């Protein structure tokens, strides 16, 4: 598809890019494209790894829930 591009063609394309966007804007465009590609790859990896979460290792136990008045969600009253 791009086998016909010679060095002069690429040079002309770069010159047109500099004229259209400006020299200061081209690095910003490149970095935003790179971040977009990175985010796209990350979302693809997250979508393909829809495996259910595994159980914690045997030696690790989840924290025990206590039935203290503070953990019930109600605020502690100072005076009644």
C-alpha cells in the first residue's frame, strides 16, 4: 500500500504537516496519539481478561467483621 513512497514523498508530507499544524503542535499531537493507543490497548486487555476473581491464598483470611456500634453506620451520640 505504501510501497510507492520514496524519501521525497515522505519529506513533502512532513513539510505539509509542519505548515498545517505548526512545529510546536506536532509533538503534542504525537503524544496524544500515543496516549490514545496505550489506552486502547489497555482497554482491550481488560476486556479480554474477564475471568472471575480468584480466591485469596489459603494463608490469608479476610478481616473479621465486628458488631460494634461504630461499624453499624449510625453516628455515635454524645448525649441523650
